[in-house]
């Protein structure tokens, strides 16, 4: 009897405590994406499963809509936010100028979006039309549009959402570096994001709002700085840096390396918790953060998870895996066991809406964009790969050096007409261009590391050497790791080549695969200096490069000079010194 009374007392205490919690606390669910970059259809995502390269279709707005529908069924009052850069990166934007991207955001019932720097990639003339087409607010807390009267009345500096009787304030912050990253910002003025955040947090607090979200297109590390400097922010929903956040124990079996935890908890200057989230890129991840607030607006508890919305098809080492096979079940079970990848059916309405545009894109691919009188083949000095490197370097103003992995260039170009389809087959992976500042020492170490990785994997084949622009490299294939790159010369503005200074910082552009450490370039992934995913695709850059010239010709100079083995047509190392 005594035990029964103790049990009843314990039950009463738990129920009483629970009722008080429910009565006074407020639960908020935030679902978010960022940097979708016109990836309206799904993409093949490469994973590393059991040491094998396994690809699975992920992302796309058709899966995003289905995923959101399931999440809203569990929480109809969730907030769905986009942290900027909805456009730029695929032929959907190149050909249709953004008309589809914002309509699709309407179809998934977006609650708010912040400007990304790529929203300015068509200048300011397209912005009024995009904003008017949108059924959600565009936030621009730190962008002064007062000198752009066609835009100024259409944007908001903040919004207040009322959810279950509670006010939630949302501000929008965009990188102040936007004028240096995009085509033309017109007469807009970008203000300091920290000072702006302090201003609007103080204002919202004065209006009785004690739950504040910063919708940010500043980048992950800048978000961490913001959280540490501005009191009163509860959640930062970020973008711009294309950061994958999550649990390494769940992501490493997929061959994915997170940049930080999801969510990342930072202590604000007032000692209170600030939660930072980001959802990688291209709708490959949908972030879901549930936060429990006290009546005073402080974070009491939270749960966060990321979802990779995926299809059911699989490829292993580039070859389809039959769904009825044992290997398919083995691979799919390993993928689903992580709890991160979820099979999501594509919404038929979205697919139907995209269908006529897809047909136009396929027709466009048959369009002739240039020609070449001689075949352009792949190889350490055969031309095509180095032309790709030239193209991505030309795309980024101020870039001094470009590096491109040899495996990213997938076919040669035959003599004759070059179609858009040909170019798409040369660069099929949808990589974006990443700008970073590296010292001469870091560039040499990255080359040593990448070359060593490829040689260990596939033998000492000079065809594996990366393509370069703005530099010439002398490589001794027979030398041990760390001693293969004998010399590097960098091109000056006058066209002369001088020795690369190990202590000087250089502006380098690479593709996103290399920037993430692909093909063994972990020095690029781990570099601590400036880095920025521009959102521009390598395909777009190469297409523009060809169209500008019409006639494509291989570079005349030898950029990779190889010693340690005899190769036909290779210049002697002294030729490089004479060119310098």
C-alpha cells in the first residue's frame, strides 16, 4: 500500500509538472533550406558506402514539396524559411531568368526568404518582378534600397509571425560583400550586419517580441560570430557557405563530413543559448529544428535533425544497381540505417510544371555554341582540361590561379561544331565554383596531396594530373610524396611567369568537388583562409567561355612539365624556365 501511495505521488508530480510546462512554454518548429541555386530537379549525390562510390538521386522541388507535406502533417504551424540564393547554377536560370524558381517557392508555401548575393546576378532590373511574383516576404534588414524606388516598397526589414498566440520576429541579413560578388547591385547600399542585427533585435524586443530568428546569408562562421556578438537572437537560420551540419556518426557512413553539429549551439553575449542551423545546398538537405521556449523567451530545450530527401535508384561506381538484386538491398539498407537519408516520392504536380521547361532545355542542348578545327582531348598538356581551368578562372574577377581535377572532365571534343549538349557531357557533375585564398605553400601542398592520392589509387599515370590556369608546374613523377612538385611559376598581369612565393596569398578558384576534399585535395577542404562558394556552375563558365570566342583552340604553352618518365612531346624542364 505504501509503495502504491508513493507511485501515485510520483505520477501526480509528473502530471502536475507537465501541465505547468505545457501551459507556460511555447514550442516552435523551423524547417529550412538555403542555396537552392536553381536546382529545381533532383541531382545524383555521390556517397561513399563500404569504400565504394554509390550515387543516389536527391533533392529537387518535387521531393521538397512531398517532404514538407509530411512535416506539416506533424506540425501544421511550422515555419518554412529560405536563407537566400534561390537562383543561379543551372540552365533553368540561364534560359528562363528566374521566373520558375520563385513560383516553385510559392508552391511549397514559403514563409519568408532573405536576399542572397546571387539574387543580384541579373542586376536589379529583375528583382521587382521576382518579388511581385512571390507570395512571401523578402527580408532585407541590412540592405538599403531607398535609391531603388522600384524595389524599396516591395521588401521588408523584418516580419512578425504570430503562432499560437506567440510573436516570433524574423530579420534578414545578407553578406555586405555582395557588391563584389555579383553582376550589379545598382544603387543599393549594404550595411554592417552586426550593427543592423543589434538595431532590429532591440526594436523587436521593444515591441514585446522575445523570440527572434535571424535569417542569414552571411555564412556559417559569420553566423557564429553574429551569435556571440548580438544579444537577443535565439535562432540563426543560415546560408551562403553551403555548410553541411549534422552528426558525424550518422554522416560518416555515407562518406559525408559535416562542418559542425546540427544545430550548433553558441553562447550569446548575454549568456543565453543561440542555435545556428544550415541545410547544405540545392535542397539536398531539409533542416528541421524544434525549439521549446520558456514564457520569458529563453530556449529550454531543442531537437534538430536533417533529412536528405532521396529517390530509390542507385548507381555503384557509375553503373545502375538493379533494384531486385541483393547488392541493391545491401547498399540501400546501409544508406537508410543512418536515419539521415529518407526515401521521398516526387510530387507529380511539380514534375508536370517542370516538364515543358525540361523539353526546352533538351532542345537548347542541341544549339551550336562554338566550334573547333582540331580535336580537343584530355591529358596533361592536351588542351581541353586546361581550357576548362581557363574558363573558371576567367569567370571569377581577380582570380589568379585555377585548379581543376582531371576526373571532372569526362569526354573529349571532336573537331567541328560544339553543341551545348557536348559541353554538358564534358562537365556533367554540376559543380559550382569556389573561390579561396591560399598561400603558395598551401597550393604546393594541395597539389602534392592530390597527385599522391590519385597515384596511389590508379597508378603513376600523368593523365591523372590536375588541370591548371595561371600557373606552370614541374612535376617529378618518380619522386616520393612531398617532393614531386619541383617548381611552380605563376603568371603576372604582363603575361610573364615568376616563381610562386610560398608566403604570398593567391586568389584561387576550384570546383566544389575539390573544395570539399575530393580526389584527395584535403588541404583545400581544410584551408582556413577566405573561401566562398560563388554558386556559378562550371558548366555555365565553360559555356560562356566558348560563346565569347566562338572558335575554341588549345593553349599553346605547356603548363604541366613532367620529369621522371619519358613522354612524347613533353618539353624539357628548362623550357619552363625560359618561358618565365
